[in-house]
C-alpha cells in the first residue's frame, strides 16, 4: 500500500539524491519575471491610471480610494471584538519588546587602530513598504511583523501593500494591526502591480525598502526592482516550509499537527520529517489522515502539500544508550541528520528530541535555519503569531545567506574614520606602496603625500 507521504531511508540515499531532496523551486521563475516586468513597465508609463486598470483586470475590483490612512484604521476599532483586539495587542507587545531588544544590541561603536579612530553608526532607511499577502487568506499578523521592526528602527514612513477582497475591502483585522503597529498608509493593491506602485510612490511615499512575502509575481517584482539599485528588499520568498527532527519519544499527534499547520499555507508548502523511528513515522501518517477527516477546512490545499511536496527520512538511531553506565552517546546518524538540516536550510526548524537536558544545546549543531523551535511545547504557530520573533523568514534554502526580518533590515551601517597628521604619516608609507601596485599613486598617493609633507 502506498504511503500518504514517501518514506526514504537515509542510508539508501546517494549524495546526489540527498542534494536533490534539499532542492526547492528556483526563485528564477522566467514566466513570473516576464509578467512582472511587463506590469512594472505599464505602471511606469501609465502611472495611477494603469495601476487601476491592471487591478480591475487581475483582481476584479476598483481600487478607489487607492490609499487608506490612519482615519480609516480607526474604523476597525468598532468592527472587531474586544477579545480579538486584545489578542493582537498582546502579540504586538511581544513583537515590540523582542525587536527593541534587538535594537539595543545594535549600538554605534568605535576603536583606535594605528592612531586612527574607526567606527560605525546606524541610521534608519527613511521609507519602507511592507507587503501583506491576501487572497486565499488574510495575514494581519504579517502587518505587525513588518511594521513594528521598521518603526523601532526609526523608519519615518511605512506603507502597507496588500490586495483587497473581491468587494474591494480590507479586512478590519488588517486595519486594526496597521493602527497599533504605527503604519502610515495602506496601498490597497497587491501583486506585482502593488510592488510597482510602492516603488514608484503612487499616492504613497516611494519605498526605499520593500519587505514581506508574496506570490511568485510579488517575488519577481521585488527581485527585478532591487536590481535597479534604487530599492532594497529583505530576501527572495518562496513557498512556506517546515522541517521537523523528532525521535521515538516525540508525540506523533504534535508532529502531525505541526506538519499540517504548515501544509495549510498553500499547495506548494513543503513539510519534512527526519526521525530515527519507523513507528513514529507511521503514527504521524495516521494522525495526518485523521486530521484530514477531523479538520476538513482547506483540505485540498493540505492534501496537495502533504502528498506532492512532503516526505519523511528515516535515520538509524540518533543515540546509543549504555544501560550499565546510564549514559547517552550521539551517533553519526544524529550528526548526518543535522548535516541534512544545514544543507536544507529550512524556513522553520522544529527540534523534538530527547537527547540533551539543556534544550538550547541543539543550537550548537545548527548553521542554517530561518527560525528554530525547540522542544515539544514550541510549535511554529507560537512564533508565527505571538512569541515576538519575526515570521518573515528566508525560504527555499535562502537561510544559508539570509536572516529573517529584524530591526537591522531597516538600518544602514555607516563607517567613519578620523586621525591626526601624525597618524596619517604612519599610514602613508603603506598607502604609497599599495597605490603604486594598483597604478593609482599619482592621485591616491598624492592625496596622502600632500597632507604629510
């Protein structure tokens, strides 16, 4: 009988197959790039009129008024229940505290080196746009995740870019989160056309940085515009993903729930389980099948994600146990599992193991991951909504190079130096030699020489 999720034995996989398992869809989506480029050019030429026409054509609503501001945000106060507002307020408080903690560790500093004082200072980018996905679901939590760090960094103007529903309305929860996070405006269009509008500054201040995940056209538009050198982006974004490493002690109900919670994001979501227990793997599959029956909302989306994009890899035991000495010894398969994790570089990594008493010890083995959830009481949903860490994270293996969104995303680091005439004299000999090798001594070398004679 065919398994709901493919199960592979790590020892049977070749090096090439392991690399293949870690691959995800390329960010180089030629079709999406072509369409996004055409949309951007149309809006560059046609401005606001072209933007409205494209929105009407693609999203089937008239985006008038194009921009909502703080007065419109106030309406949401009356449309949400008190308990709903309190939930977002508490989440916003945690996100604010965590990101203020980040900023407190990004301090201007200086050092004296060879009689030259060197230093760096941080300064905020002036204007930012935060993309908040819409369509199949609404993401008011993404408003908090994008706007709050920007405001803590000191960004003066933050707009939200998000599509409206089929009636042209923005969900009141999105409006309310815009208010409590300190957003300045909502640009009521999404997709590549929304990104183009934010970049060009159509009825909002032109964005110097655009952040936030979106569909393939949003990713293409962000990538294309970043290549102009006139706007920064946070990272390329692909389908959402989770990788869970769990041993036989893990609760299969918990593991299945966390795989399904990722699967409900979209048909292209990727869910991976690494385990040393075939029993756990089989129990998790049973729990997923039960979840399909008991919780049918977004069923086809979850089924597509689980059956087409997800898999389980079975390792030999992660630890050897000496019954006499009552000790545990890490095996090579434990290390191979973490090698796989670092090669995969997951957006979300859950660690459900019973090897170390100090759960933070697992962090020593991690080189590449967007955000890490340690222990059986830390599901991804904790960070997605409430704990305070950011859920705008690198996907598709980009965690090898990128970090999740934070206060530093919205800051520029500027270096500086200052010295005396004597300090420059001590450096001049070496500058003279180096400038001659590079063939720039007549002016580079001269600029030093004229000060030290």
